[in-house]
C-alpha cells in the first residue's frame, strides 16, 4: 500500500517534536554549552540549598509567632518542595474525570420524525432527543502527559443504549516552540467556536441548529491538526486540519488521500479590564462518495438516495464576554454568534436500490444563531438564543430534466427553519449544574414543536480546565 | 483592524528581535508579578494575568492570556492547584515548550513553601478544597522571602548572562524585606489574639503570621456561599465570642460581610489582598503597610 505521504507526515511530526535538535557545530560551541550546563547545575543546587535553609528559618519563625496566642489552625502542613506525599505506581495515574448528564423532556411533537427541513440528513445527533426521562451521555476523560514531549487525552462517552463511543482520543505536542502545536488522533475540529466545546460546557441543552444541520452536531476529525500562534500581544491563531473524512458532511471513501480539510483563523483580545473577545473565520472542504440518506418518493414510498460530491462550508464566529473588572463570579455577560454557509456540488442519485437515477445536484445553504447568557448573581444564569436556517433552492438535475418531479425529494423542499430558546440554570458549585430550557422549534417542514427540558450535569474527579 | 495591527506587530517583532532583550514573564497574580519586578528590575518584562479584584480560582482562559503565554520566557504561578481551572489551558494552547511545568521557564511559588491546612482526606463534599494545602500563602511575608529566594535562583539560571545582577538584587531585596518584616511585626503587636471573622479561608496565613484569632469563616465550606440559615447560626455562635472585625478582600462581595457586621457589631475591614487591591498597595511593601494600617485602624 502506498502510504508514503502518511509516513512522511509522521516523520515530519517526529522531527518537529524533538525539542532540542543539536546542530553539529564547531567544538568550541559544544564546550561552551557544556560549561553553561555545569554552571546552571551548580546554580540550581546552591539555590535549592538556600531555599531549604530559608524554609527552615521560616518554619521556625512561624512557630515562634504561633506560640503566643493559640490560633485555631489545623496542624497539617505540606512538606516544601514536594507535591504531597505520594508514591508507587499510582503516582503516575492520569487525571480521570467523569461527567454525568441527563434530562427530562416534554416535547409536543414526536421526536422520532424529527428532521431539519430542506437539508440533506447528516445521520448525526440532531433533534431534541427522546421524551420523558433520559439518561444523557456519560463522558469519561482520562488525560496525562505521556512524556516531556506529548500529552494524551481520551474522552469516551457511554450512551444510554449501553454503547461506548470514542468522542476524542488524541495526542498533542508539549515541547514544540514558536507557537506550534500538533494534535493527532480523533479530536473535535477547531472550526468555529462551539465545535470544540464538549456538551457538558454548552450554555443550552442542545447545539445550535447550524451545527446540527451542517455538521451533524459536532465535527470530529480522525486526522492531524497543526496550529500556530502568532508572537503578538493580540491573540492570533492559524490552524489546518486534515483527516479521513469519515464524518458528515464527508463520508468514508476508501481512498488514501486526505478529506475533511479544514483551515481556520482566530483573533482575540481584551478591551479594558472588563471585556474580552474572540472572532474567527473557518473553512471546511468535505468530499462524499454515495453518502446515502432515507427519504420518500412523490407517492410516499420509502427510497434510499445518495449524494456524491463536495461540500464546502465557511464559518464565521464571534464571542464576547463582559464582567466588571474581569470578576466573572458575580456578574458576567456572554454574547456569541456564528454564521455558516455551505455549497454542495455534485450528483444526487435517486432510489439507489431501485430505479437508480443519477443527476446533478447543487445547493447553497446558510444559517446563523446568536445567543446571550447573563450571570445575574452568583451561581444563577439566564440565557436566550435565536436560530435561523436557509435551506437554499436546490438545483436537482433529475427535476430540471423532467425525469422526476420536485415532490420526489420532500426532504429538499425549500424551507427556512427557525427556533427560539430560553434557559435558566443554577450551578451550586463549579461541579454541578441544573438547568431548565424552553424552545419554540420550527425546524421541521410543517410542524411546530414546543420543547421543555430539565437537565442535570455533574462533574466528578479531576478538576478540568475550560477553554475561553 | 485588530488583525491588521497584529500583522504589523509580527513584522515589527521580527525586525526588532534584539539578542539581550528583557525576559518576558507571565505572572498569574499581582503579588508574584510585583515580586518578579522587585527581583528582576529592568531585566524582566512582567505581564500580570489577573488583578486583586478577581477571584484567582475563577478566571477565564482569555485569548489575551494565551497570547502572553505564547511569548513568555517564564511563567510565575502560585501553584498548589490555585490556578488549576485556567492556567493549564494557557500552557496547552501556547505552543511554548519552555514554560511547561517542570521546564526551565516554569516556577511555582508553592514549591518553595510549607503550606498550611493540607487536608488529610479530600472529598468535594468539603467544598472546593485544595488537596496540596491552602495556596493563599503570600499574606505571610516570610513566605514572600522564601519565594523570593527560589525566584532569584530561577531568574539567574534562566538568564545566566545577568545572574550576578539577580543575585545582588535578590540579596538587596532580602535585606530590605527582613527589615520591613521586623517593622510590621512591631507595629502589629496589638493585633495578637484579636478575634476576626474571614470570608474565604484566604486570610489564614495573615492570621497565622499576626496571631489574629480566626473565629469563623463566612463561607461554610471553601467556595460555598453562605445560606441564610448558616448566617443566622453564625450570629448566635459569635455572640459568645464577638469578633473585633470582619475581614474582606478587595475581590469579595461585601453583602454577606455587611449583613453580619450589622448583627455582630463589628466593622468590616476591607483588605487589599494583593498588590493593587487598594490605592495604597502599590507594591509588595505597600501591600503589607496598608494591610497592617487597616487592621490597626479597626482595633483602636
């Protein structure tokens, strides 16, 4: 199998990850380096000794102060210079954390018939979920530094149907310099803003409609990502990704090449002490071979159709957070919005298991959402979100040639789905959150859905750090 | 517009990369930022990630901070998991191998200290506790001296060309600081044994140092805000041993402290907590001068 390109990539990666490439220079430089290393070593040792002496002094004086009045202090003190007394194999245990989530849903429309009107189905996680009580996905994350050069993270989600899915399993470089980071394995793509954020950190129970329609919920790549951060005080990040394109809007093609190529740029900064912002532009190129979906024909008979071609998506994202003096514990306003625009170009096959007709297909679709979440007092937040989609006007070759009528593709009838959502949540601590949400959902073709949901999110284990 | 400015900045930076430029330091909190400036003078260029008006437990890993971590030669953090909710993100996103924990450009103040209140067992039902001990250690000036020693060594090893400069400056700081400690301890003598109420357990080291008696904390457990019931209990409990004052940090919400103040007839004393918390706390010396002045003012 000609895997030259991929082995080249691995080679490049290995080279890049080697932290100190020693260039065979003249001997004088090598000697000087050795001398410097010796000097540093001594300076380190002297420093350590000084620190120890001082700690002893400090401890003594602290005891002297404490001896006069008896302050009600627990006697426990840590040994200086160590991170607590731990040893043996368990000292190298990775950080383990688990997220538990679940909800109660009251939905006015039957969730089993949910479909976003006017969009080729993604087969992903779309719709409001099931009625009544639901066990959500339990997310198990295990993460640790592998060695001085790599960090590894696995997030598995255990579904209510007793299935385990690998949500993310990636390595990331630790030792690269000059702003470079390389990530590989399965990871959430860096496109847009919300795509990288795990479900437990969303501000609403579900994803915005654009994520559901354009990426089947969230775009995960099985591939490689390279990011570069500019050496500026303003945050500027450029990224490129490629993978095998196993996920919507691409599909598995059984080819050696790259698929799901994504490029993104993000810029961010502060305005005074109270406001920070981030905005970005991303582009995704996904190719599909016979990506099938179920529909009915003009007479209501179930058929299987398939799309072959490219889907190119642009994403614009913007985020702003405001809190007085940057103190986000008492009051914080978070405003965000994203816009997506996708062009699908290729061929659409009708009834692949029967008549199997083939014609051109082209469609340009777009959508956006804006949302605001306000922490109005410690632990309490209120939020609102508006979603809007434009299915475009699909140019279907089989319809234009007169072979079939427009009614033969009910899923692709033009539509402009929209949804309005409000939510209130209460977080007793950093590790628990209870949420109520109500949505007026008009994302189906002809049915209006009223969705009421109550949700819990609990986090146990290692204290995770969240992205901006 | 901003991106244009960014591009310009890149060009300028590339054009003007001098060999012996000041080391860029990202300090997580104002006290360690101020200490780095004391020790490094004009050989360091310090950016401080947070202010005295922010709760260091709860900081957003803002893009501006990621950008600062990218170009930092040295990160000076408190450690002991105080910054666990945000610093790891900065280090991960920065693409900067120098500043990773354990590396040459990473320094934790807590590694130089003997921390108080190391729990014998940890469970989140106890609130947001710190398994490695109480990390709010800088309010005991002896700890500042210990951290200063370690930080001097760090600066000297990182910037070997100026090692003698840092050693000399470090020694000078130790002399001035020891003299100041003696002065503060003399001034603060009337504070010994004075009963106080705190909000979060971040005044522990101050109380420990000055011999203030911590009668109660307004937070029933670390990071857990008090309920009305708990506050009422606190009033009853404190009626037997009334506190002289209620200590509040610049970043704390004043509501609960004010409520309690009216009921136990003790004034709320707002303390700077860190450099910049009050106009008087301009630097580390000012921080302790002002803290002791404010405490003495409430005892009189």
